[in-house]
C-alpha cells in the first residue's frame, strides 16, 4: 500500500528560486540560506519519495479573482511552469500522478472534503521554489508531484484547523491506495513576512521558531491560531503557514523532527525549513 | 462593519469588501501575466488601461505607481506587484516606497532582521 513517510515545511520565496536560476547561491547574501539547504537536499536524495504531494498557493497565476477555490488538487499528467510576469521559470515541467491524485480526490470528496479538481493548472513559484530548494537544479524533477493549491490570498483563508483536518483526510486516502509507493508531503509558504503596506518587511523570529517547535510539540495548539493572530504576529502574508498544517495533519501524531533550518532574510521573509518523519 | 484586524497598523486586509472594490484593478494587473499584454501596455500605456473599467483614482494610482494608493483602492499586493515586475522593480523597492524609506534602507532593514514586531502589533502602539 502507499505510505506517507515524511513531511517537509518550507518557505517558497520567489527570490530563492531566482537565486538558483541565476547561480547566485554562493553569494554572501544567499550562502547562509543555501548552506542550510545542503542537508535537506541530501535527505531528499537518500529518501527518494516516489511522489510528493505539494501543498502551495497560487499567486495570481492559474487562478485570478474570477475563480478562487479554497482547495484545488491537480489531477493532470503534467503541469507547466506559469508566466508570473517575467516569462515562465526555466524549470522542468512537473510530472503528475493522475491515478493517485484521482484516488485522493475521490476519497476526499466522499470523506466530505469538497475539493476543486484541476486538469489544467499552470504552477508558479509557490510550487517550483520548494522543488528547487529540495532538489537543486536537475534536468528533470526526481519525483512525481501532486499539486494541492490553497487559497491564502483572498481573506478568509481556510483555518489552520481545516488545513490540519484536510491533512488527516489525505493520509487516510493515501493509505488506501493499492500500490507500494512512498510519499512525502510538503507544506510551503511563510514564514513571517509582510509584503504590503506601511508595515512591509515585518519579521517575527520568535513566532516562527515557536511554530517550528510546535510542529512536533503541540501541533493541535497550532491549529487554534486565528487569522487575526497570524496577520498581527507574522505579517499579512505569514498566514501562508496554515499550509504547513496540511502537511502536519497528514503525518502520524508522533512524527519526529529530523532537520531544521531558519534564516532571515530571504528577500522580505523569514525563511524556514523543517523535515519531519513518521516513526 | 468593524473587524478585529482593523487595529493592525499599515496592513490592508484583502477581504470581501476590499476584493469587490479592487476587482478591475487587480484583473488589469493579472492581464500582465501574458507577454502580448505586456507588449501592448509598454507601447501604449493609456490605450491599454482604457480596456479596463478602473475608477479615475485607481487609474491615476497605476499611472503614478502609487503602491499604497493601489492597496487602499482595493489592490492586492500579489496583483499590483505585477506592475512592479513589469517596471523591473524589486519587492524591496516597492516595500521601501510603501513604508517611506529607500530601497537600500529597506534591504538593510531586512538584513538586520526585518521590521520588528515590537511596537507594530496595534495602531495605538507608539514606536
């Protein structure tokens, strides 16, 4: 049977992708961040998940204000890099896993998670930067990817608790898939950052570090953080961290931390990375 | 209606009211995802803007690249930043403009650990 073996939480700051694309990862600005990614990349190479379920958000790329699904799952055989205004990132096309994606979709909906089904969904930096962080710059991504897109731009975003419950439903769905494959789930975005307004540039390192701690020490406590608390404490865009709770919900309750890295700044963000494994 | 996030300083929550106000402004920004539209906007900015039913103040804010005004008029930063991408501006440049400092000062603030949370939680706090 299919099994979720691990979860990764990581920021998906576009400038991190640009640093990879333009070979700037050894510059004084970027080196401290990328030095911390080395161990994560080694872990990815050693662990070799067959499929990554990648929880991310679209940034006005595939979805606009015309249609705002709270949760959408990509069931297509492949997903093209989106043009976000710079021309598409020159990264490999993302190969999907339609059989597993449809299995998850059918089980989620029957389990009363009414997820939107996407056959055509260009993927932006929210999805491709975590792959660059974990896999560097390969000619082809080393795993299949099921994109799971969460609305975090239009208020109100789904609650942390809803995201955590979605994770639990994904775990149940995956475990009933009749194929011996291993799956990692990535929760991406954050950590503290605010891109907009007079308060732009806000960072709350204490909040971020406690969030990382509580992913293993008190995940249920994290599900109780309100929208206003995220926005006030971690910046208007810090609320992206609810996506990490989908990842956390999909792991065993006693999942343990195997690695973390935290660095300020990556562009305007506190950049965090954590790897959790099931026992 | 008052909201419990109204007292967060310097922050424009993209809620329903905001989204309704900014629909066409944001959809204009969204159109810049397409290379052919970027070319049209480059060649004839005013003519291209005419295609979108922006309010006169929204239109002026776009022309002036007044990032704060765009937010106040219903813009969302992920959308309005597409104009900055079009202009070749960084997030630190726009962040500086919105908070009244230069791009270099903004970059340095981030290197120093970012804008501190202390004093920035509530509008009634004094720095």
